[in-house]
C-alpha cells in the first residue's frame, strides 16, 4: 500500500488533437509541498482541474485518502479536504477581509454565500476567521475591505479563504503570478510557514521558488510525467535538463 494522500492514476485528457494529460500518474504525500513544473502548455492547469474535480478525465482515476473520488465534483472533493485556491475574482470586494474568511468557513459548513449577512453577524465565526487571517499574515488587516487591500494582500486573502475549509491538500496554480518582488517573497514565506501543516501541490514557473519550497517535484512535458522525485534528483536528471531546465539549472 502506498502512503499517498492523493494518487492520480493514468489520467488522460484530450482537447481535439492535443493530449493535455497523457497517462499522467502522480502521488502526493501528507504534509509535503509537491511542485508540478513544466513548460507553457505542458498540461499543469489541466492536471490541477482534474484533481480538484472541475474537469473530468477521459480516462484514469483520482484517489484521495484512499477513496476513489474520480466521479466526485469540486464541492464534494473540497468537503473531503481537497481544496483549490479561490481566485481574486471570487473575493467579495465590498466586505472586509474577516467577513470574506467568515463566509468561506460558513460555506464549507454547508451554507451558501447567500447568507453572508448571517456570516457577518455570527460571532462563532469571528474567532476562527481571525485565526486564519493570522496564519496568512493578515491579522492586522481584518477590518479592511477586500477591494482596498493591495494586490498581494488579496492573494493572501485568497489563500486564507482556501485554508478556512481546513484542507488536507491545497492545489495552488501559480500563486505568485502577477505579484511584485516583495509580494512574491511574502507569499513564499507564507507557503514555507504552512509546510507540514497540510499538503500543497504547487504549480510555479520560478525555479528558485520551486527549489526552495518543494519536498518533491514532478515534471510534466506534453502532458507526460518525465520525472518525479526529490529536488536534488530532479536537478540532476538529464531528461529534465534537456526538456525543461536548460543547461544552467
Ligand atoms: N479548455 C481547453 N480547450 C482546448 N484546449 C485546451 C483547453 N485547456 C487547455 N488546453 C490545451 O491543453 C494544453 C495544456 O494546457 P494547460 O493550460 O493545462 O497548460 P499549462 O501547463 O497550465 O500551461 P501554462 O504554464 O501556460 O499555464 C495546451 O496545449 C492548451 O492549449
Ligand atoms: Mg497553467
């Protein structure tokens, strides 16, 4: 038996002539930061969508915590502890950072965001919402409207909303994209601080970030896994150097 938290087994996803996932298999262990890297168009986002349940594979299976979740949708997988980060576009801009997290907690408890007014008034959500904001370094910004947060802080809030559901595995597709230098560093620190608390599958193009954060790395090229292992092995892998990292890696 494997000790994997998540196991993808032979995922295939085709878009017309393009095979975006080509018998893709992958294992994520509890608590690890697992980076998924590869050139543009390699199929990283498509892989994440199949793991989160937003997209269904043409073939293959996804197991989470030993259970076959292949046929479950994204909401059911999130309730089981497999979460994908919210996007900035899904923040409630007219609500405070704390309200946003309170709503995410409430939604996870099975209520709809429609009842935001209850979330705002529900004192039992305040404490957990504050503690999640603290985890992402936004404790001092709890009362600021989401719209008035800096872009980097909005990304931190996205992360807080994902963490509010207390996931065992968080899927992050380029969490540093569009951030300035200092904001990126803050996000890297934040992810480093979460290490061991939950597993993270991290899609990221910046190899300095990948090699500083990842416990293990899987390399995807044209939808196929060409290597998977610890950073030292990936760095030394001839096929990875040829296909992706280049000679100076
Ligand atoms: N909905 C779709 N319809 C048609 N083709 C798609 C669709 N989604 C992805 N593709 C194609 O599948 C391949 C993989 O795309 P994907 O977005 O998963 O790559 P990626 O590794 O995330 O790339 P990037 O690093 O640029 O984000 C690409 O050739 C892309 O054009
Ligand atoms: Mg992508």
